[in-house]
C-alpha cells in the first residue's frame, strides 16, 4: 500500500526537477548578492554595520521631513525639527547614528546648520564610521576647524593602537593641507604616534606627515593620502613632486593615472624647463599603461596651459595609439580636446572630435558647446561657429545651452574679420530670440562700434543697457573711449574718461589708460599723451608691455623717434619690464623713422639676445628699410634668417649695407626665424618684393641669388614668382 504513494511522489519530483533547480539557483544568487556580511578584511563600525535596513527606512522619512526647511535655516530650528522627526520615527539609541548617517546621505546637500544639528543629535562619541566620515567631510567643506578637530580626535581615540579606517586619515591630511598654518593644524590634530614637535619648513612638515602619520592609516587610504600631499606640493613647490613620488614608492604605491593627472596640474607656462619631460617619464613608466578619460582630459588641458600645444598634442596622440584609443564619453573631456585642437589651429581635429561625440550620442554641456563655438570662431570660421549655434537651437536637448556668452564668440570673430553687417544680423537674431544680454555682450557690440567707426550705434546700445538695468563696467567705459578715439573724437574720449572718474566708483585700469594713450598716439598728440602717462603713474597703475609699445608709437607719430628709446628704457628700468616682440617692433620702427639702419640692427640684435622671437612685421620693417638704401647683402642675410635658411659667412662692417657687429654675434639664432605661416608670418608680398629688389641690384655673375631663390621655393612651395623676376634672377 505504501509503495504506490511513494512511487507517485517520486514521479512528481522528477517532473518538477526543473522548477526546483531554478528555485535553488535563485536562492543561492540572492544570498550571494544581497548578503549583508562585511567584505573580508573590511572593518565594521562599532554600531554594527551588518543590518541597516530599518535605519535606512527611518532615515528616508526623517530626510523627507527636513527637506521643506530652506538651506541656511537657523541651527536651533533644524535641531528641533530633527529631534521631533527622530522621535516620530521611534529611532532607538542603538540605531541613532546609523540613521543620522543615512539622513545626511539622503539629503545630499551642504548646510553647516544641518551638520551641527546632526552632530548634536548623534552625541559623543561618534562610533558610526559612515556618519563620522560624512560629518568630517562636511566640516572640511565649510571650514569648521573646531568641529573637525574635535570630531577627528574623538574618532581617532577609538582606534588607538590600530590603523585609522578607510577615509578618516585622508580627510585629516586634507584638513591639514587646507590650513593656512600646516604646523599648527598638525599640532591641533594631536595625531597618535606621529610627532610634530618644533618648527620647520612646510616641506619638513610634509616629510613628517609622510613618514610618521601615513603608516598609521589603513592600506586602502595610503595612495589617496599621498595624492592629497602631491596635489598640495604641485601647487606650491613643484620641485618637491619627485620626492613625494619616492616616498610613495617606499610605501609600495606606484604612480597611476590619478598620480599623473595631479602632476599635469603643474604643467604651466612658467614651469621649469625639465618639468614636462619628467612628467612624461612618469606617465610612460606606469605599470598599467591603460589610459582613462581623466588622464586624457588632463593631458589636453595641459596642452592649452603650457603653450606647447603642437608638441604635447603629438605626444598625446602617440600615447593614445600605444595604449588603445580611449572611448571618450564625457562632455567635459570632449570640450578639453576641442580647446586643445583649437589652440593648435587644427580645425580638422576640432571637427573630428565634435563629430565623434555626436556619433556616440554624447549630449554636449554648455561648456562643450562654448568650446566648439570658440574654437571655430577664434580660427577665422565665424560662419561655422554660427552654424553650430543654429544646430544646437534646433535640438530640444541642446536649445537651452545657447546663451549670450555663446553668441559673443561669434560676434567677436565677425568683428575681427570686419564683417560688421553680420554682427548686426546676429544681434537682431538675438533680440528676436529674447536672449538675455549681459554686460559682456554689450561690451562686445560696443567694440564693433569702435572698430567699424559706427559711433552712432553706440548711444542706442548704452540706452538699452540702462533700460535693462545693466551697469556699465570699466570695460564698457574703455570700449566707448576706444570708439571715440577711433573716430578721431579725442575730446569726447577724454570727456567720457572724466565722467567715469567723477560719477562712478570705477577706477581707470591699465587698459583704459592704454586706450587713451593709443588715441593720442594715433593723432600725434604728444603732450596730451604725456599727461595721460603722468596721471597713470599718479594713480599707481603700473604700465605693461602694451603701454611701452604705445609710448614708442606715440613718439614715432609725433616725429620724435629718438625719444621712443629714452622713454621706453626709463619705464623698463623703473617697472622691471622684460620687453616683448611688439615693443621691439615699435622701437625698430622708431629707428627706421630716424633713418638709422645701425640702430635698427642693434635693436633687433638686443631682441634676439633676450630670446624674444620676431614675427613677420619685424622683418617687414627691416627688409623694407633696406630697399631705398640699396642694402643688398643685408637684405639677403635678413631674408635667410626670417625663413630659417642656412646662412653664408656673416661679415660685419661699416656702411649702409653692413651687418652690425652686435647682430653678427647673435646670428644665426634659434630664436630668429619668423613663423612660416599664419597671421604672424612674413607675408608673401614682402618676399616677392625683396626678390624683385635683389634681382635688380645683384651684380652680374652673382650665383647666390638663384640659389637663394631655389631654397625659398623649397621652403615655401606655394610661392609663385612673376616671370619677369624669375628671368632677371636666373640671367645672373
């Protein structure tokens, strides 16, 4: 009788074996994925992190009750409301700190009053590790020094003889490094086991931090702590970066992508010569060669900051090819890459990056869109930049990204191209689109009035500003002054200047003074220019290289070229200014105006000896000065130097066609070559004129000129010489 029922049960089990197997598998997965056991080797908080489910649900309710309170509410108000909500949720003392930790996590807002209320409610000591970390991080953000120190000492005392748990040590180091007085901060923290006795330099204290305190931190946080120290050193004493890396290596922390990203922050224009090379060595020596977006973005940002765009871009491209092309999906990184290509005038790279972003369906941020528009606009493609704005306006997802700042890049580019009608077309479109103008937008439009000479448009714009309640700033006044100076209305420019001084709280800055000086120089008003310079000194506004270039221009236009050298030298010495290319160019022009070819060469020699690279204008001034003086030999030397061609033997001497001895000493120079292309290059028109001049002046049988011509054509393959010039050259 029993056999038949057992047989039926067995058949049922066999039929249901699939369902049973699925059930058992699901149960196993549930245990594996949702078990609340702490991971092996990870410390539990003293309040029992094993089960926070009840604390989490109650925390959600408390957080919901606190949300209606506005940020910045009085601490007493927040404290009372918090205690009331905790009572309402019947939060037991044993789960209080865990609940408070989850309250802060749910609110996810920075508020010093809330932090204080939570700290009071938690009581002492704070034993919940998650709550301690959140409070310490909040106190650090709000620079609540006393609260941070008290809580840290409270937490640290619970771990005497043990390593500080994950995150706490890193926050302590971040707190100390953020302090104005590192020594005092370390002393106040009273770190157990670390000895910070006696005064010393910041570096000595950092060494103590790395040797005495970091060993007290758990292994998970050591690299984070070193990175905090490295970040501080990069900002304040980049020479010590390599010492920090040695300390890291001793503790078994090898450079990774984050390390390299921090080091790249030190890549600046004023960095030491070998800093970039050392950073590249660290990047190349990483054990894990894979590159992430953070490092990639840091590399492109470094390209822009240091000015060595072309060289660094080539290095980044090599890295990307060697380590595998990183798939860029962050709009921020896309913006950095576009800016770098834009700075290198590589529009092909700009468009490739933008199109790749669109192909991956990455939605640009406002900054990314601005970078793209600016990259095109600054590279003489305002129409392309305008099209990008139109595309953004046509898409619902990106329509809200376009603002007055985005349009301003296009306005400025059209302005520089002297496409003034397009500026006003875009302006009308902005009015129709109800774009909210800023003072920057109006300043850009006023600059158009200055450049175009349409001073009549300036007054309505100023009235619009007044209607919209936009207060003119110092740039606004400076631009209006520039507009009047451009229109040869110097008296009105000075009237605006006087009105600004009398009726506003604004003080003229260097740009404002330079604009007035330039107006005086433009029309040769020497005495008035000297008055502006005296007023500038009285106001204690230091001059810049631009001021000095305008002073030289003022002397030239006022037919006092010798004074240009005297005035520039006096200001250079008084204000310790290193002259730039524009000042030297105007001084060379002063020498040519004074018909002094030796002075012009001497000034050029001084320029090269101070490692100031000349541009096309430098050589244009010198070469054109040679023509009426029939300075054949000097012209050849200057033309070869400008184009980076190999020089024949340089012989100095006397006379109109001689090379100045000082210039002979500095040539050839790596700093002497002018750009071969771009706005600063020596223009083809000047090269053709000089070859025509030389073809007429070269003595019969001179084989140097044909060789020079061939070398120039090789350096500039697109240069086309007239047949008449070619025949004269090769007849020799």
